[in-house]
């Protein structure tokens, strides 16, 4: 099969491929297993994070910083946040995800490709240096997006492991990716902040349910396939607990690709909007999706440009 394989030619296989180290969505029952990959690929000599930072990330699957980026570095991005939100043409683009039942933006993908201001922020030297250290070498941007969660009616993002979807639907081979969430509005305990089960990244939850063709069209609004079962989530929550990193505009959270995370709906008046960047190792580029279907669009999962981010 090739990357140009069409959806009409694709089929959902009955059993995992021989090169699938993390099979999911094949069985009628959920399975929880240990991860097969390292968590930290670099060392304290490779970047700005200390040995204790790396140990914390290895143990918990995330790192949070209140002052990694300053408000004056973000002002142009904040201006873009509002401009894009009010642009009706953006809402009609393929990269836009609209909240179910409204014309409110839920997400805009591939902002690093189409917006010079946000591209500079996604490639910020401080962010890229941390990603390189965690992943042990050069990185490229696998995905970028703004997540809007407006006041009063901003919808939740249900519990999930990003890697499960990126592996199954995008063909990412290994757990060698890291997400970075930048607060573009204050993230408070009440307005639907990111929630994480610390330590859950050491376990892999194989989900139930075959992947439908063009699944992304529904899953980006509300995900039903690739969602962990209640029993697995309950066990992980009991073992790991749940934390919610919060912070002001400019706060940054890095979180491991397999950590279980989600966020509640926002019924407060205060919006919660974040810029997400997914950094992937240049040694972990995608192969054919492990679900046997055609790859998701390039604006969701990069399959063309694996150019390493430049160094300052």
C-alpha cells in the first residue's frame, strides 16, 4: 500500500499487522498493557530541562510552566486568536471544526502552515528545545491547532490517549511524540482546563470498535471510537489520580503522547482557548495507518514535510 491509497480501496483488517506493536480496535474487549517504548529519549545534557524535570516527566507524563512564555511574546497570537474566531471563511474551511449544533469554532488545524504569527510561536526556540530534549533529537510539527472553548457552552474533550488515535489512524509507529499546550486565555480550575491522569502513559489502553472510514469528520467534534472503556478509565483514575494544570496567559504544559487526558465542558463566562503543537521525532514518521484505512488529511497528521525545526 502507498500513501495515495484511496478510501474506497481501504478496508478494516480483521487482525493486527505483524508490525503493529500497539494493536487497538480489533477485539470485542478492551485490553490494558504496558508500553514498549521509553518515555524520555534525551538526557539532562541535551537541553534546558534538568535531571529532576526529566524524572518528573518520566514518572508523570507531563511538565507545566507558568512563565516559560511572557505575555508580550504572545500578544500577536492573542490578536490572531480573536481574528480567526470571527472569520466566517475560516469556519467553512476543511481545517475548521465547528461545535455540534452551532457555528462556534471548536478547533482550527494546521495553524503553523497558514498563519505566520502562529507558525513563529509553534517553532519558538524554547519550546523546540524542550521537545528535542524529551524526544532525543530533531523534531518536526506533526500537528497544530487552536482549541476554542467559549464561555457558557464550550464542549468537553472526552478522555483519550492521543497516541492510540495517531497510531491506529495515522500510522505513527512509536510513542516518541510530545504535545505542547499554550494558554492563550487563563486556564482556571472552573473553565474546563486540561485534565491528566499522571503516570497513565506507562499503560496502553486498546479500545473496542472498528474504525469507520473518514472517522475524523465525526471524531473531531465528538469521539466515539478510540475512546477507552469505563472500566479501564476507572482503574487508571484509581491508580493515577487526576490533576488539572492551570495557569495564566502564556502558561505551557508539555504532555506525553500516551498519557490519558481530557477536559470538562465550560459553563463559566470565561473562555478557555489554547494553542496545541504536537512535536514528533524525525525518526518516528508515519507509515500506513494500522487500521487499514486511508490516512487522515495532511492538515491533521503531517505526512509530507518532516523538515526539522530550526535551532536558534
